[in-house]
C-alpha cells in the first residue's frame, strides 16, 4: 500500500513516501520558509520521483504533535484534506514517538528506552517515553512540564534522550547525567512515521478523519490568553 507521511511539528519538517516496508523517498522541509509554502511541493516531488500519482495513495500517516501549534495544524489539515474526500485511511502518531523510532536506530540496545523531548517554550518541554525493540511500547506521555521535573521522575541511567532542544536545555540533560543523542537523531522524521504505520497500525488508525484533531498536549498561547482574560 502506497503511504504518504507528513510531519511539520518542528521548524525542520519532512515528507516521505513508502510502500511495502520500503521508503521510496523523503524530503526535509526548508527551515527558512513556512511549512504551508513547502509541504505541498515536497509531496509533489516525492510522488514524481517515485513515479506515482496522488490518486494511488492507499494511506496517509501524520505526526499529530505536540510541537509548533501552527506546524501541527498544517499537517493535520492537509492529511484530513487528502483522506476525507477519497476515503483514504489516516494514521496518526505522536511526533515524539517518531523521534524515538528514529533515535532507536542509533542506540545499540535490544530494547531501547528512549525519552523524546521537544522544546515547549515557557521553560517547559514536551516529553514521551518509549521502549523500542522487537515491538513498540509507549511508557509515558506525551506530557508537558519542566525539564527538571521530568528528569527527576526518571532513572536517568536507563534512558537515552533525543529531541529538538535549545542549547541550554541540551546542557541541562547532559549535566544531569543523561545520554543525549546529537540533534540530527532527534527530529520527528516522516520516514519514522512510516515505520510506525507499518509495524503498529492499530495504534495509529484514525476512525473518523473528518473530525480528528491532533494532540497539542497543552493550550496554545492564544488560548491561554483568552483563558486568563
């Protein structure tokens, strides 16, 4: 089944196309432009290079957040727009889970425990814990909270950390004794979403694409301002 994957939860989003367990192509979205400008051309490129029409898509898989509110909404709206009119199956997985799947390839352990992290601003991070080996298991999250509090709740020596974090937060993980992967192994790649759709489809199948909403984990800054008014 030809499957398109999208993630725009961070500044460096990506698009991938796969079939029968093989990634046919992947494109990283430019950080110098908005994802609304780059994601459609990237989809056209991976389809064209694979010689496949959009009408041939058998499924779409999307990173459902958390992350950039605007970015997450772009991928969600596009995925719904592709799936709903055609009745195409939609799968959605946490962008933190995508980070963990990609990071596990860099960890030489049979059942890697990955804590995926994303900068949530306001002195907070998004976090999710996963065990990845012969199968996939969500151990906790996704949650939002202070990095200090999240690290305090973990046996740091038993985890590998990966994610998109500003340098001060990366330093905080290292100073706490955490094993932190380099930034290039800490992004929610679309090819990792393909892996999730192929290996644990039941965990991500969206029953009603028309009404599905992504997992923001916390309210946007605009929603918080309204709530405080």
